[in-house]
C-alpha cells in the first residue's frame, strides 16, 4: 500500500518511464513531468511544469540526463518545495552539482538525497534497480517505500555527493569491461578464432563479470539497442575524469576518447556495447608492441 505517500517522477526516458510504471503499480498516487511534450501509455498525463508535480506529490524522483537538466529541474521545483518533500536526484552528475543543489533544496525545508542508480532499461521494468544513497538516514526512511517499488537494493554510501562519486567509479569499471571485451573479440577474429568461443572461456574464467554477461551477447549478436547509450557513457567518463585526481585517470581519459570517437561516428544513441565498432586510427603509436623473438627466430 502507499501509506499515504504521493509520488512524483520527473523525466520519462528509458528509466524514468519504467520507474513511474513500477511506482504506480505499487499503489502510489502518481504525478509525472517530462521535458518534451509526450504522452506515455499507462501513465498520467504529464504536468505542465515541475512545480505542479511538487504540489501534488511528496517523494520526488528526478531522472534526467545531465547536470544542466538536473539544475533546471530543481530550480523549477524550488518555489513549490516545503518540509513534506524529499527530492531524490537519480541523475549521474558531478558530485559538486548535487552538493550545490542539495543546499538550495534544504533551504526550503525539504530534504534531498543523492540517489544515482545502477540498472538498465530492463532492470527498471522489472523493479530491479540498485540505488546508491547519499544523504540523511531520516530522509531515506521517508522515501524508502517509494524507492522500494523499483528497487532490488537500496545502499546508503555516505553524504550527498559521495553516492555520485560511487556511481562514477562503477561506470569507469563498466566502460573498461566493455572496451576490453571488444578488444578481446577483435583479437580472436585476427587470429581466426570464432568469437563465440569466448562464451565458454569466460564461463570458466575470473574475468567474467556482470558487464561481460550482458554485453558479450550484444556484441556477438550485433544488438545495439540502447540499454545505456554511448552518449551517456561518454558523459559519465567526462565527469569521472573531472572528479578524479589528475595522476589517476589515464584509463578513464583513454576510454573517454574512444567513446567520443563512437559518438562522433554516429553511434551516440546506440548501447555502449557499440564500442566494438570503433576503429583506432592506423598510426605508428597504435602499432603492435614489439615482442621477444620466437624460439624459431632466435639465433
């Protein structure tokens, strides 16, 4: 049951629309808003502006694409906020962005939670998202019933801003797994090995991960329908690079360059598994490393 709480969802993209559906199925009165003028089957008619949602809801979940969209949405909410509200930022953004917006929200008497998530379009549809939560425990307990409608797990990780840092850290690892998987497939192809052999090899290898389980079938099956787009991965790698110490972001910056190339090649709206399509420029710097001579070649 809804326990008297009313829910609002902002941003009805791949994830937000599915979360809204789960929240509504859980029995919460629901109001929604989207930046573009669209109707969504099974969901309420979108409100004309964010403040209208805040007037009709208590727990406000924001699923927007980037820092600017989050900033604009929260600014539009501010006039309608008060002590009964908990505002949850689910966007993957810079830690500093959520810290600044949290200060503005709490000045109204409302509570703010830094609440990025992990989980694809399909996980959202099945109510299997994992939320990382930064902020006060009391605010989380108020929001928990609504979060639980779409959650597999709700993980407190510290203060506002720290959850966003955790999300960026995990996305570095997801990108690295996808990039390495793509290069592994190309290596097999270059040596005349059927890439399908990698499926059984990974089943019995410590390199197997959740990302390889999800993205290997996509790469082998040429299925690049967006679960999480290359555009979003590029954005998150840029944020991760900016948040990291300069001496500890070499891999992040390299991967950002690869995803930048993917986006510039017209692949921005495909799944981030599309990195397998990216070809490095044929330069001397990308030539194979010299190796020790084989036994046959030694004098």
